[in-house]
C-alpha cells in the first residue's frame, strides 16, 4: 500500500480537535445503536472500508444484530429498523449527500418530532464528524482507531 501523509504527525492540533469532537459527541444523548448505524451508513455511502470495518466491530460489541447491518443499505424496505433508526438514517443520508438536495424540510421535521432539537443538533454533528473521518481515512489511507 502506498505511504501517505500522517495527519497525526503533520497536523497534530487538527487531529486532536477531531478526537475532541468525537469525545464530546459520546457525552450526548445519542444512543450507541443510533450512533453506530449512523457511522455505518455514512461510511457505506462514502465507500470508506476502513471505517466500515471499525464500526462493524463496534456494532458487534454493542450487539447490533448482524441482519440489521447486512440490511442497512436497504433500511427503507426492511422491517428491522424502528422509527428512531429510520429518522436517524434518513437524516444521515441527506446530510452525507448534502450536495444532492440538502437536508429536506420533511426529513428535518421528522427527526425533530422523533428526537427533539437538542438530539437532532448532536445527530447532525455526529454525521458531519463521521463524514470528516471518512474523508481523512480515504485521503490518507489510514485508520483512526480512536475516533469511535
């Protein structure tokens, strides 16, 4: 594999700030189940195998059923996902693919109705953060084990 830049070495303050954001988000009310599904779905969309592998392992640790992970790409058609998971996944897809149509009013309002504004604000930050990690991992060909 090609050797690429090491962000931790070349931009340690930025690297530390990314971990700080990830650490902060773990202190929010986002449940482990929602957090891992969001990370997995964004990583699927972005094609980040490194993050998918890491978050699949973490999903197993918190006992997210394998069937749910297998069906994640088809969550709209699957009966494995509840209302909260569906609201979070819809928001995840639209924020990850923000250039397509933005975050629709329907998806935003549904998420707020399901979770409340504080949770949705944290959820948006969770989606933004995993998208940033995906881009760092893909660009540098590096895995960041701590970013959980």
